[in-house]
């Protein structure tokens, strides 16, 4: 299955997200800060990054900009995993460079459908 990096500063969110992904057989990397997530993404080149938007030190918008600006990581899909659910937030985050958008609290079925859309066998082979 896919290798997925979760970047989220809330431990409960990290545990829940990891459990859902592990139930589907995915391998996980985890970071509780954006800078650590960027380092892991550069080192491990995961198939997908799930990025919280609101984090201390560096937010997800700045982090996705760095990942998309790096030739080594620009092809990795990065999904905003966020509580930012006001009108226009989805469009704002997609315009900022995210490849997808998942609202918190996470809906299990929709969450896994979005992950499958981005890391299905056809998608992973396109990035190799």
C-alpha cells in the first residue's frame, strides 16, 4: 500500500488518522511540526502528505509552498487536513497549492475515499 506522511500538532488527530490509514494497510510517517514534516518528506519521498494547516512555528500553507517549490517533493500530493471549514477555505487552500482538502472532524468514509483517489495504483506509478 501507500507510504503516507501525517503532519499534525494535535496528538489525538495523529492517532485517529494513523489508525484509519493502518486499517487500510498503509505505512505511516508522522511529524508534529511542519519543519519536521518537510524533512521527512525530503528524506522518505512518501506517496502522500496529509498536512494540518494551523500549526505553531510554521503553518501548513508555508510548508506546502516549500514542498511544491522543491523539485524532489513537488510531485507528492499534499492534502490539507484541517478544521478550517468556513465558506471559501477549501478554495483558498487549493489555490495555495494543496492537492486536496479534508475537513476535521474527519468523516471515515470520505477520508479514505480521498486517500484512495490520491494514492491509487495509477497515481503512485505516475510519480515514480
